[in-house]
């Protein structure tokens, strides 16, 4: 709990002693940090320059050699013509599937979690605490343990136009909503629980009910926490692999699954230029979210950390 | 008072209480309706779904659930399957390596960043960005780095160190370590962020006191501060443990479980069993995956309970 608050404002004063000029210890300190930074940056660097080298150039040099004639040819190929098994449509269909899944799942899961968190804070009913406890423990359960029961559940729902929910867009949205719920409900419950009760009581005295208080008082106040939840969900759902693989069905395979298929499909020499271009394209969305959102992203992680 | 009202309305006290209770529940009705999806997930997935997994593990279900109970047969088969035994062994090595290195490196990074360094934000951003990338991307990038013909090994050899060997994925005995490196790259930033938050939560007075006592900084970090941030360490540990048990994507992207079965893990075993239409068997494996989580949850509950009892006693 307290870690959430602390990590949220991790920018408070450093607690270490004040530096005294450039001592050998200081130099060692920076050396360590820079070496660590290189460890984190080298794969990204290698990935970017490889994606911009032609395969002839790639074979001639090593992975750190700069591209002599930088080209985006492989990015285009990865996006539109790289092959996965029989189809050669590149990553583009996967991108649009991921976008579709994310755009539908994020608002649904957040609205449900928001209302639940609000109810759990201000409208407790017999058993609500127990439900919350179950949900929090649910955050610990490895997904794979629940895969079959959910396959079974989804495929026993028959759709009026034939088929079942399993392997459809609504199916994968339901799955993302289910597995996003523990952490999101926790996030919103803790947020609403931190609001002054007087706010709620005053509205009650004025005769406002469950939905009215939610819409007029709670919703406008929960903008910051909602941003955290959106970042958490967008990156989480975009990066998901196993649910997309199992539940999305052939028509809706997300980008991560497409990416893995493209890389696995390569026959003969591995065409790393295309593979790395495809990898960058798939990572672009969460990376942009990360660099744009900055501190909010850290807050989302901290929120995830409250699980403990 | 109540009894007077009750007599006036010709109601017994019990009836009155029932009426009040009904009104109370009725007032909560919107709340119950609003939380219906949550109720469905908590009960339907995390209670019934989990129960379903456990029950199926005692049946001989193939593609569809079967009601033919076979006792512990699936578990006997499971533990006599070399691939499962290897998977369990792998996850212990992988988990121990990942958790140990992440905590160590995470704490080191947090302590070093805490030294009023220039460009703190830049360092933090660099250490954390891989976490924004999916495990699939992490796996693919490191698979590229570890490629014996094109990756790091080839690059270092081309610089003149012709005997340099670093291609862990090519060899079954080292492939797991390659996976650990990739997983640390992906997630150690989170451990660092949590531990750094813990460090910054330590009272400034503690620092002043240790400085007055002339305790060297490194000893303060190790022997004074670390025990004080038990909460942050526990949080980081729990996250790492849950993540390790779940490990799936990175295996698929990096090695596909190979070479041979050298990097198979329980999660891939469960999914493959379901795909192979051997659900009963897969559910036995899934139930086994729950055990470490169960132990962890019980430990958390126990320590919370003990802390609470101590707080009450004090």
C-alpha cells in the first residue's frame, strides 16, 4: 500500500549523502550506471540499425556496424508483405486487430472496474469485502491455470448467428476484461477509499443515489487515476501474447502473435532485417506510450505493485 | 422504542428486524447491480473456474470435460513424464536466477541512482523502458543477440577475440541462463523502481544518525536501510515470483522450449496438453502450478496476521 504512494512520487529528494566533487568513488559510480545503461540500450540499438541494413550489408558486417546505406525497405516489408505461413500480408492486419482489441477492451474493463471500486468503497454490502478479497487473490493466479475453464465457458455460449464466443472478438474482449479486473478494481477501490467520506455523505444527505453520486461527483474526480488505468491497460493488452494466441481466433490474431509467426516462419537464412523491423513496429505503440506518459507509467507499475 | 413501534404495527421484533434488513439490502441494490460483472468474475472465474481446473485434474478428460474420475492417475503420469519433471526443474532454476539477480541488480541500481547523480531521470527512463515492451519482443531481440552466427558472439569475434563464446541458447545446458538474462533486461527496472521508492521513504534522520556514528555508507545501505524497507522488498519479491510462475511468452519467442526440452516450463506444458486434447492431464499440471502461489499467499496471510497481532499486543 504505502509503496504505491511512495513510488508514485519517486522524485522526492535522494537520500544518499551529498557528493563531494569528483572522487574515484564517484567515477566508479558513474561507470557502473553507464555500463548498466549500455546493457539496456544495446539490444534496442542493434535492433534499430539491423532493421535499416540490407541483408547483404547485414551479412558483411557485425550487428553493431552502422548501416552504410540506411533503408526502410524492410520496415515496409515487415508491415505489408512479410509471410506468416500461407499469408503474406505482413504485420498490418495484426496491428489493426490489436488496435481493435485494445480500443474495445480498455474502456469496458475500466468502466466496470471503476464502478466496482466505487461500490466497494462507499456502498459495501454483505459479502462485498469477500468478493474483493477473492479478486485480489485472483491477481496471483497464473493465467494458464484458468485457460481451459475459460475456453470451456466461452465455447458453451452459442451465438445467435452461429458459432460460439470462443475465438471471436467479443471473446477476447471478455478475457481481457476478466484478467484486467483484479488489478483495476484494486486500483480504483484504493483511490476511492482515499477520498474523504464527507464528500459522499453530503451528497447522500442531498438525496443523490448510487449512480448520481458516481456520475456527478466521483467520475470527475477520478481523472488522474483513470489515466493510470488507461496506460496500464493499453500497454498490457497491446503486449499480451497468450490470450491473443488462445482466444482471439484466426480472424483477430493480435500483433504480438503475428510478429512471432513472422519470425518463426523464416525458412533458410533468417532474415533478421525484416524480423527486427517487425519487432520495432510491434514495440512502437507501448514505447511511445512509455516515453510520452513518463511518470504516469511508473505510477501504473507502482499500482501493479500494490498486489503484494 | 422498537418494541412500541412493533406493537403498533402488529409485528414481532424479529419481523421488524427482517424488514429493516430488507430495506437495507434494497438500498444496496444499485451497488449490487453495479458490481455484477465483478461478482461474475470473482465467483465464476476465480472460484468456479479454479475449482473446475482442480476437479478436471482428477478425471480422464480429453477434449471435453469428462465425469469419469480416475483419482490421482493424472498426477502419477505427470510426475513420470520426463518433460514435466524437466519443466519443473527449469522453472526452479529460472525462477531462482531471475528473482536473485533482479533483486540484487535492482537494489544496486536503486542505491547508485540514489547518490544524487546527474541525469537521474535519464538513467531511470533507460533502466525501465524495456518493461514497456512485451515479453515476445524481449525474447525475439535477445534471441537475435544470442544468435551464434550473427549476434554478439560474431561481433566480438570480428573485433579479434576469435575464441569468444557467448551463445547460450544454442546449448541445452545454458539456454535457461540466456532466458534469465533476457527476463532481467525486461523487468529489473520495475524492481529498481519499487526499491528506489522504498529507499526514498526512509527517514532522513536515520541517515543523519548513521553519519554521526561514522558508519560507512555502504554498510548503512546493507545493514540499516535494507531491513527497514521490508515492505518494498516483499512487494518486489511477490511480483517477481508471480511473474516467474507465469513465464510463457518469453519461452515461446526465444527458444520455443528447446533445444530439445531444455527450456520447457510448466506453463508451456499446460497449454500444449490442452492443444494435444489431453485436458485432464493438463489440468493436473495446472493444479501443480497453483501450489507455489498458494504457499506464497498463505505466507502473506500468516505474516499479515502475525503483524496485526503484534500491533494489537503493543
